[in-house]
């Protein structure tokens, strides 16, 4: 008599391989995002900002590069206008991203479209566009979007609470998070496109040249002059 266990065949996961791969990739990105979120919250509070500032900013703005830039300008002595303007300029790329994933939201209700627009990031757009089937594209967008939003905000809160007791973030190397994150965000584009490299070098040169003469935060805005080099070579 055969054992009933042998007649069932090999055990299989209830999720297709593609779905398991998607969840694995989203989990890895969430892990990386969480580490950055902890650094952001800790640096913001240790630098002198109250706990609620990075927490509310993460809930309402939800834009890693813009948040790092805005808080960095504030901690360097720049004004809120320069910080907000820099964040807005950095986030203009999401307008094109929204067009790329407009079909993901389709004819859903106004609330769903509003929430979906808030979840548009580099990562969620990449996950969505990697799927060929419309249904899978929607699933990838919402799974990655909601997952990243939850992890980012929880980790920012944890980092902010820890930052109030850390004191000197330089001792932990967290002061390197600002340049490291920003470099990581732009490095792929700089490596792949010579025109982007020229624009970045031009903008960096302008920022370095004016830094001794203008208030904190202004060099970042003036570095946008590098876009002129991009336009001339297009």
C-alpha cells in the first residue's frame, strides 16, 4: 500500500513564481528604503528639528530625495522657502511618472486616484512598468506603493525617536546619508547618459562656484543651470 503522501506530488507554493519574485523584489526595496528612512529621521531630529517635522513631512510629502534635500538645507541654515523650492523642483520628475502609470488607476474613484498619485515614486513606477499584463501592473503598483509607504513612515518615526537620544549622528556615520542617498538616486542616470553627465558636471561647477557668496540652499537652485547644457546637446 502506497503512502498517501507520495500520491500528492511535490508541494508547491500557492503563489506563481512571478508573484513570488515580485514580493521578493518589493521586500528588498522596502528593506533598503527602511534603512534610509531611519537615517533620515535620526539626522533630522539630531540636527535640531522636532520629532514631528520629519514624521509629518514623510506622511504628507513622501519623497525621499526632496525630503533629504529640504532638511539638509534647513540644517545648514537655509530658509524654508529655499528648502521648499528645492523639494518641489526635485519632485517635478513625478509628473512624467504619473503619465507613465496613468492606466494603473484607470477609472477608479477620486479617492483611489488621489492615493495612487501620492504613492507615485521611482520604485513604484519601475515595478508597475516591468509588468506586461494590465492587471499585474496594477497589482505591482499597489503592492509596492502601499508597502513602501508603510515601511518608510514607520522607519522615519523610529529614526526620529532614536535621533532624540543619539545626540551626535556623526559618530555613527549617519551624516553621510544625505550625500550617499542623493548620489545613489542620480548615479544610474549619470552612468547611462553622457548628456546627463555633462549637465550634472555643469550644475555642480555652478553650485561650487557660488557657494561662498550666496545663502545655504541657493547653490542647489542655481545648479539647475546645468539643464541648459542638457538642452543644447539634446
